[in-house]
C-alpha cells in the first residue's frame, strides 16, 4: 500500500476501473464472432483485452507511485500502428457510418462507445486526482482502433457499411 488515498467522493474515478473492465468483457463478443467467421483480426482484440487489464492495474495505484505496472508509450504506439495498417485497406469515408452491418461490427461499435465513456471518466479522474497520461492516450487511440476494426469486420465479411442519411 502507498499510504496515499484517492478521494472517496470521486465518483468518476471509482467508476473508471469497472468501465475499463466492462470494455474488456465486451470485446469477448466480437472476438467470438470473428473467430467463428474465421476472420483474422481477433488476435489484435485479444491483445487489447490484456492491455485493458494493464490499464485497470495502472488506475488502481495512484499515479506517481513507482515499481507498479503502468501503461507505457509502446502500447499507444502499437495501437497507432494498427490503425494506420488497417485503415490503409479501407475505402475513404464519404459519410458517417452507423453501427452495424455484421454482428461483430455492431459489437465493436458498442466497445468503441464504452471506450469513449472510459476516456471521458478518465479525463475527469485526471482532473480530480491525476492519472498516468498514457492511460488517456491509450483510451483515445483504442476508440479509433475499435472504429477501424468495426469497419474491417464488415469489409472482411463482404458487408457494406450502413451509412447515415441525414434527414432519413
């Protein structure tokens, strides 16, 4: 134990770790469907699940305490590399897309929106208590990766992306 306490009234901080763990659990669904469909991207999601437990471990110990597991720049860089590589295979977006297409894609969009919630809570927790800035960077890059992964899931299944049509 560090002797340093996190503010007990910090609801965003107290909710942040469970949201990160929910996100890791949500990723189990698209992994299952990607494996079932023999799509090749599920291994990346399994690495992300592991990373999310690292994020949770990082958040459980006040930032500044040394000799603890922390999210490192390499994890953020890996996500950025995956985004660049996967996005290169996709057509340029000409419209907003709606969550859906395949079940795997829809579930990846659920994971993406959960990740955005975790990122929002992390920003508030950072303002109140200070957290590892690489946790913030990781969650930001992860939401982008999950968006691209959802697009890849549709593309690899041969499904068109559902496009937003303003006004119906």
